[in-house]
C-alpha cells in the first residue's frame, strides 16, 4: 500500500496529495510506448518506420481493425479510457478530502499510468482516512 501523501491544504492535514509511489517500471514503459505508438499510427502513420507501422496494423487486423481508420478508433477509445481513469482518480481524491491541486496531480498521474495509479489514489485516500 502506498504511503500517505499529504496535501498542502491547511484545512485537512491528512488529505491525499501527489502520488509518491510508482507502478512497476515495465508497466509505465508499456503504457507510454503503447499509447504513443498507437497515437502515432492514428494521426501520423507515415512517421512510423514501415516495419513498425505494418506490425501494428497486423496486430489490429486480428480485431478486424487493421487500417489507419481502425487505429484511429482504437486510439480514441484508449485516450477516452485514460481520461476517464484520470477523472475517476481526481474524484476519489476530492471525495477523500484532497484539494484541487492534489486532484489535478492524481488526474495527470492516472492519465499517464492508467489503472495502477487509480488504485494508488484509492489506497492513499483510505490510508489518509485511517490516520
């Protein structure tokens, strides 16, 4: 369980603040690389080397989405999921007594890292409430 991170808010010294722990580095690398690769494939497919582009399209073709348009759909869904994860983490922190700055940190962190950061936000709030 991640350690409690206190916000700078003077109203609640145990309110959840910025994230302090990291998910496993392979997870961070996989999310960053995967989302970045997918975004490039969707918005600028010619920016990818031919082999990488062809490989990504062949993987997408397994789900009958093996075109640039299919990549755009998958990319939009992936970005949407990350935005929702960030919004949920911000809500968890705000509901747990965190201020707007802490919620913004958790939104960004959860957007970038995904589900593990949402779970960290929940654990941080629970730890803050038990103190």
